[in-house]
C-alpha cells in the first residue's frame, strides 16, 4: 500500500478550478474526470477565490505589518551605523592617548 501523498502543480490546480468555476460540468463530474475527491476541488476553489483579490493589488501599497517591520529594520540599521561611528571614534581617541583598545 502506497501512503505517499500526491502533489499537484499550481498550473494543474488552476486549470481544474477554472473548469469548476465555469460550470461546464458538475463538481462530481470534474472530480471523476481528474480522479480527485470533490472536497479537494471545493477547497481549491475556495483558496482560489480568496486569493484572487491579490492579483490586482497595487504592489506599491504594502501591508501595515510589512511596513512596520521595514521601519524597524531601517531604525536598527541606523543605530548600527551610529554605534559603528562612535566605536571608531573611541578607538581613535584611545590610540591618541596611548592607551590600548580592549
């Protein structure tokens, strides 16, 4: 008995879901045609419909959570740069005073 799970490509899923949406045949007929379970086709259809809103989304507009993460990353980079400058300045002053940098 083979317990490996079949994996379907996104192209195949799209083709089948578009056929389901077009109502050219019943869900059971399409499932039988492709040797799939009708429940799987229903879940693919739901996923497809939920994600179609992203197709026409403006890529310049970013989700708030993504924007917040980018701002936090920019702030961290700014702080790293500032600390690097301060460390280099302290090293220079230590050497000028004849001390050894730890």
